[in-house]
């Protein structure tokens, strides 16, 4: 049941983003930044954590979840280290995810033959 709930919630988030892409003239990069910032804001006001616990991976995997992880990392680092945590906490919290994305994409580039468009 958890898998089904995660699949449905993640699908709804992706469908809403697709509607935003189709119905507005916003560029994909701006939509991605909007999602990360929205996840951080929802985490800051305390809405995202209960939603994340209920929805599981369906809420944690999209960019909204990434923004929430950045927020939680900054909040924890500010509580422990003060103002320097504002700059340091987000990097510490998401280091594993970002590093693995870079490493696995590099491995994929070695295993495949990318074609450049002319």
C-alpha cells in the first residue's frame, strides 16, 4: 500500500508540474528552482514534514523533497553552529544525493555513447 500511495502522490506532483510547464511560459530551469524553493518554504512553515511522512517516497523524491532536505540541513546546522550553518547546512544535508547523482551519471556516460546534436 505504501508503494501505491508513493506512486500516486509522486504522479500527482509530476502531473501538476507538467500542467505548469504546458500552461505557462516558464522555462524548465525556473520551474525546478520554484519547486526547490517551495519545498524549503513548506518545510520552514511545518507543512512538508507531515505530508512527507504520510506520502513517503512520493513526496521525498521530487524536487520539493530536495528543497525540504536543504531546509532541514540548514535548520540543524544553524541550531548547532550559528549563522555559518546558513551556508554550510544545506550542502552537508544533500551531499550524498548530489554526489551519487554525479558519480552515477559519469558512469552512465562511460557506458554509453552520447550523440551530440548538430
